[in-house]
């Protein structure tokens, strides 16, 4: 049975967190701001607001985010038997996991002990959410690994999806089939969606020309970028920027 140890948070956005490991506890992280990549061992995993990642003991990990991230992190023991697959779960749209974690963080700030009944009940609710959502989520670990590689390289105009497919321990055709079954789109289509999603974020921030945004999301040809943006976002980048 999982045993609660501690809880804390990164309160202000930071661009990176150095590589480290925890010798005898699991670390369960929920991201509360920003998006980026957490690399667990050698596996890059994309995160956004609401992404929950369970980090096994001993396995080194580090985080980076172009615009900074914040999170709430918990340490516990006996969370799960590690089989090489890092649990990755997404909070629901109404953010119940975040809300309960925030209350637990507040209660522990009142100097409650690990065995305090309120702390134990709140931690138990978080574990129940993870157990339920893990049961429902059956994404193949190779699909998650490929998602991570695509997210990690979305800014690289030299990157080819085939490079990522060849880095994983399965045939490219089999990976494409697994990926389409899990996501409903091809790896190329998923990468394009990531790039347009990042472009939307940059256009909302402002201060960048369409050409600069195209370069930043790995599509250096502004004409092709505009066609791709229209196809996936329904309007030209310049129109989207004005509306945003």
C-alpha cells in the first residue's frame, strides 16, 4: 500500500531542473503551469498543465521548458512495482487531482504529520484517482516514447519522423500502426498538431512575426507553415494573432 512521505511545489516558473534521482521513494509530479519535456532515464516525456508523471526510485530525471514550468510533487513509498514503464496520466478537465493535491499541500503546511488522518485520507483520494485512471489508460509504452521524441524535436527543422521511428525497438510500420490505433492520427500528423499548437501559443504571446513563429516551430518555409496552420487551425496565422 502506498505510504505518503512528503509534498512540495515549485511555486514560480523555472526553465529547467537538473538531473537527479531519489534513492528510496517514488516522486509523483503534477504540472500546474507551462509545457516542456521531462526525461526519465533516457525516455523524453512531454508535459503540459495537468500531466501527472510517476517517477520511480533510483531512475534519474530532469526537466526543461522553454517558457518555464511549475508543479506540485509528492514523495511516497511502495507506489508500484517498476517494470520499466513510467506511469503517465492526465488530470481531468475539471482538475480534481490538482485540487486535492493543493488541499493536501495546504494541510501539510499546517504541520500535520504523515500519519495525520486528514493527510492520509487526502493522499488516499489521490491514489484512488491514479489507480482508476491508470486502469482506463492502456497506451502502449512505445507510443508514449514516440510522443516524447516528437515533442522533444518539434522545434528542429532538420528532424524527420523516420529518425524517431528508427530509434525505438520496433519496426517503423508496426510503430505507425500502434500510434494510429492509440491516437487516431499518424506520427507526422501528431507532430504537425504539436507544431501548430506551439505556434498558437507564440502568436497569443505576441511579439513575433509569422516568419519567426514558423522558424521557432521547426517549419522554416513560411508559406508551407501558413498552409499547415490554416488546415489545422482554420485561419491564417496573421488572422489568428489579431484575434488572440
